[in-house]
C-alpha cells in the first residue's frame, strides 16, 4: 500500500493521461534493451506492471485544489485579476525604487571586498576558506539582481536590462543570462507542468511527481526523460539527498549555460555572452592563483560554489511541494500560478536574504513588479484570493522546507512500492516459467 503524505492542502497527483501513455509506449519501443533496467535484472514487463498497479490504486485526481476549485467562476477570476493589476499600477508598485539598489550595491561591495581581502591577504588556510565563503555570499546575492534584469524590472527597457543582466550573470557569475531567460520564460508560462517546465525536470536525481515515472517527453529539452535504473535509485533517496544535490547546482548551471550557448540556434548576443564567460574564468582563475596550494584551490572552488546552495533551495522551495496537475487551457492564469507556487513568510529585516524569491506566487502573478515592491502586494493578493475563492499558500521557511521534503518522500516511497510489486510479479512469472519447463 502506498503511504501518501499530506502536504498542506495538497496530495501528489499521480494520474496518467493518454498522452503520457502514448509517450511511454513510444519510449518503450525505442529502447534497445528490455532487460536489466531494474534491480536483479527484472524485465521492463515487471516494471510496467508495477506502474499500472500504482495507477489502479490511485486513478483519481488527489489534488485538494481540484475539490476546492471545481466551482470557480473563471470569468470572475479573470476580471478580478485585471482589476488587481490596475490597483497595483495605481499604487505605483510597478515603479522601481532605485534607492533599494543602492543598498544592494553596498552589500555586494562589502561581500566581494571581504572575499578579496581574505583571499589576497591570506596567510593561513582558514583565511582563504573564509574568502571563498564571502565569494559564495556575493554570488548568492548578486543573482537576485540578475533575476530582476532578466524580467526587465530595473529600467523597463529590454535592451538595457539585458546588458545589465549579462554583465552580472556572464562576466561576474560565469553563467548565461540567455540560457536563464530561455528556461525561465517557459517556466513562467507552464509552471510545474511535468512535460513542459524544465525547472522540475531533474531526472535522474529528483522527481516531484510520479508522472515522471512514465518516461515523459520534455518539450523543452526535446527528448525523453528516461526513468532508468539511475533515476530509480536516486529518487528512492531524494528526500535525503535533496540538499546535497542542490549544493552542486552552480556546477550544473555552468553546464547548462555552455550547452545553450553552443547548441541553440537563436541566442541573443551569443558572442557577448561567450566573451563574458571567458572573462569570468580569467578573473576567477587569477583569483585562484593567489591561493598557495592546489589542495586549497580545490577547497576554495568547492566552498565558493557549494555554499550558494541556499539560492537553489529558495528557487525549488516555491514549487517542489506544489501541484503538478494539468487542468487544461481553460484554467485561469492566476488560479494556475497560485496552485503551483507557494510564498515564504519571513520578517521584513530578512528580505535581503531571500532577494524577492520569498514571494514567488506574487512574482508569478506579476513578473514585472520590482522585487522590492512584492511585499506591499501581498495583502492585495490575499484580498483577491478571498474574493474569488482561490487559496494563497504561504509558509515560513522551515515549514516550507518540510512541505518540499514531504513531497519528495511521498514520491520516493512510491518508487519503493513499485519495486516491491515488480519483484513480486517477477517472482510469479519466473515461478510460472519454471513450472511450465
């Protein structure tokens, strides 16, 4: 029996649409080897039987939102959403407060200054490690402004904000702003859709829904996402490995940036981005040359990269514990955003740490609102939700992490369930074969 963990008001959706069945059949036909893809060399047949059993047990929509939102007045929701947008504009919340960026710059210069001082003036090993810690903090904070630029929140001019973003992301961070915008724009349109949203397509390491057990076709990556032996192993333990996996996030962003810049056909300012990333590796390499030993240099890289993991926690926190259901094209946009995104409640003095990512539900409703104004929008969004009958999910940081870990564990437990069923089916079939022989 599958043990499902209640995650706030949401239970993981494990429905199986005809499209997913078709894609599973297509992927099965394309596989060359039909054996040795499960523990003990079990056949694909045994695995498929286990997956079918899973869907028989839970063949209905388990999302609480489906119950709560069955009687939504879609016309009312859309009209109220337009009125909310006008109210936000009337209050001047689309205008950027540049004084806030003055505060941000003071923080950035402090962090990079401390990093350079400890790295260039270091005399003992912990000086260099501390320099790496401050560099991680610098990168972590700077990404928030790159995010603002990617959404044209700073000046409102696409060309100017794009250049600002390239300077920050490519020249200072070594990451492609173009890749991020390409990826992130899709994420905003089809948030938490297993087949379309690249931000939740992390196999073989993580799966936030059992829909990913079906070898889905990713419309973003243009390939099948195989739920292979590696995925079956990692997903079983994903709730234990979650933070460890995220600590390698910055390394993965380098990989994704290079793949995008070298393989995508239409890249805005491709040469500028490649030049910017080259400059990054030059200055970062020069900084590493000031570290006295190879052992310390390796440690410096891992510390500075892996300590940016809070950023990846903040990014995934908003979505990994939320609904992945596809309600079709008639679902109102605000209903979808609020169903698939949670906000994080934090004191105002901690806003600098979260960099606007604590209000991702509000941000998804209005992506062009400058992040320093998102907090002021929260009561307006709450009122909107009360008026139209939508649920606004907000948890504190620790509870939000619990929601995500609970969702990951729920999916992981279902892998174990399928493993048991597959073993049982294989034993039965082997017994029947032996009896016939």
